[in-house]
């Protein structure tokens, strides 16, 4: 075990990783990833590339939504027995629309210390870039694809805070259509894609204008949709 981390009680570290530009990672995140006994990764290939880029050789173990229920107890026990473990997702902060919550809850229940490093997440740059009010907002993440999607949208009709949604390029046009139908075509909104990457783009306007834009221009990349609250 690394001497620096050994000075503290062993714990689970949630380590944010870049959503695009690798320069966005923090010096502290790099140190934790280097000094940890194990890195839990949503996709070991993606994280392996990141670690290799920064010359980090910490062992990797797969941890994703398909195996987290079966592994959380074992991982928490491993930390309790004296291991420092770092959890990362493919991009951004673990547990924010990514695996992590179950492991955090299990560790807390077992008295295992948990620490989340501050760092990258897509929703904050998209919110600030939108030009919409930032003082109060609600994060909806990915809406249900089918069951419960319409009811969730209807529940937001009277939401006065700025709303933030994540969406894939395959469903972003559908989301804009549904938001326009439920909230009104003239509702102000902003769509950001590929944040901190080469083709980063933010388009602002009414939901109707954004719908026209992304109907005419094929959506590519990962999207964050920010919608103004009810006036």
C-alpha cells in the first residue's frame, strides 16, 4: 500500500475523470489513482487508456451497472480490510447518471469511509453556458426511455427552476419534441454537446428553434439539454 494513503484510514475514493479534454483531470485525482490499491472502472478499456496516458499502473477491475449488485458487498469488505479503492466512471463524476450509488451506500452502511473528489461533470458547464438562471436548478439526468417518461415530463410542467437533462444523439430530437409539446414551443432552452471536446457546441433558442436545428443537422455526440423553468 502506498505510504501517502496509508497514513489515513482506508476508504473508497470517487474520482471524477475528464468528459473530453484529458487536461481537465486534477492533480489530486491523478495522485489518488496512482496511490490506490485498486481502481474500479466502468469500462476497463476506457480507463486503461486514461491511466496509460498518465503513466499510472494501478490494477483495474470492472465495475458497471450489470455487475454492481453482485460485487458491492465484496468490494466494501475489501476496503474495510485495509485497501484503498478508487472508483471512476467512463467520464465525469461517478454516481451521476453512472454506477456508484450502490457502492457508496453499502460502504456507509458498513462504516467504511467514503470521499468524493471535486471535479468534472457535464451538467455544470452546460448550465453555465446556457445563459439560463443558475441560482436554482434541478437535474433530471436521463429520462426513462419508455415507461414513466411521459408522466415525468408532465410532472415538470410547473417546475420554476432551470431543468437539466442528459440524452443520447439517437433520442435528443424526440426529447426536444416532447419538451416542446409539454412545456411549450417558445420555452427558452440550450443544447450542449461534446463538452470540452474538439467539436464542442452549444445552441441556444426556443425549444421550437432547437428542434428545427437538430432535425436538419444530424445529432452527434453526448448531449446536455438545459430548459428554462416556468415563468
